[in-house]
């Protein structure tokens, strides 16, 4: 694994260790939706939800009217969400490798690699204090009966669906992230990784941040172009345009070398960006989940 991915994985493993210490973690084979953060927020009477504005709410654990900062139930739910999500990342990466080995069209391979990168982005941010949280209409209806706060009516009239949460003062504070969850997730990744790499002066880390912060390199725009706007990319044009991408995906050493080389200004919507993000982010999630799983097993021994 290259140093950019390793640095992310090391930090995430450290954060998993903190959450294990703050909780009474379930064994890996007992994780399910009923142990997730959403289930807890909607259904656990010891989890309080306070509407703090028409587009935001706070979540905290309480007992006998007292706030429990970074309480064990919330910490366990965050662990559960990460480990369940990391399985999705690993399975998606395995699917990408199978598509490549089967000689799948480059367009299908790119779209699958995009989702691997996107899922990894979401999971990393859950640990790096940018927690994505979505609610459907039935979730909002359940929350409405439980939540308190001075902006209750305005919040449920607006009915926002997508949120990003940060841990602050022992609570999780969620703010609406708008109607584009993919864009919000990549913005969160750019914010979280910029903070993470701040002490470093690595050219490859800076290059990775460039890929996440420049609108011309937007992973979501690349995915949308290949998946929706350019059906001709499913033919020979896509094969030619994605030739280098196909060499990099499933090739972590090649992707890391591409990132480290730096090439000045890239073409807008360069497909190799998807391969590099897929390799860098998925590797970090998979490694952190493996090492974090060992910590969970030790806690349950």
C-alpha cells in the first residue's frame, strides 16, 4: 500500500481503537441494521434528538436527563456503520477486479470503480468526523415523533433528507448537505483529507487533494458523463479513451506511481482519476477494517 493510503488507514485504525474504548462493542458477526446509527437515532429512547435549526439537529446519548458525552451506544453504532460499510467496499473492489479479469467494457469497469471509490469515501469520512446520514420520508416521520427543539415545525416542513455530521462536545451535530449526496460526500472527503495531510508536505498527497478539490476533476462528473451523457463511451471510443485507466484499476502500484509522478494540468474529466481514487481509498478502508476487526475481536475475547 502506498504512503497516502497507509496514512489514512493508520489514522482510521487509531479512531476505531478510540471508539472501541468508548463502547461495549458487538462482535463482527452480530452487526446488522439494528446496531446502526440510523436505527439508534430513530428508535433508542436513550438517544436524544434536538432540532437546532430548520436544517440541523444534534444527537446525543442521555440517561436520567444527563448528557453522556461520546456515549457507548453512539460509539458502538459508529463502529457498526463503518464495519458494515467496509464490507460493501471490499465486495465492490472484488467486483471491479472480476470485471477487469472478464474483459468487461471499459465504461462498465469505470462506473464500478467509481462506486468503489465513492463507498470508500463515505466510510473513511464516517471515522474522520464527516458522518453522512440520509433519511427517507418514513424515517423523518419516525423522527418527528421523537425529536424535540425550538425549530421542530420548520425542520419537518422543510424535510431535508441528506446530512453530514461532526462530533462536537460529545454530541453528533448534523447539518443538511443539500440534494446531491455524491457531491457532498466528495466535499467531505476533500475537507477531511486536507486536515489529515496538513502536517505532511508530500507531493502525492497534495496531488490527491487536487483531484478532490478541482471541479474539472470531479469524480461525480466523470461518472455522470460515462454513465449517462456519453453512450458512445460504451463502444470503441470509450475503449480508446479509457486505455490508461484500465491499466491502473486493479493495479495499486501503478495507480500510486501515476499519482506520485504528477503531470501538470490534467484533461478535464480524466478517467484515470477514478482508478487512482478507487485504489487509494479502497485500500485504506480495507486495511483499517482488517486491523480494526482485530481490535474488536480482542475486545470481545
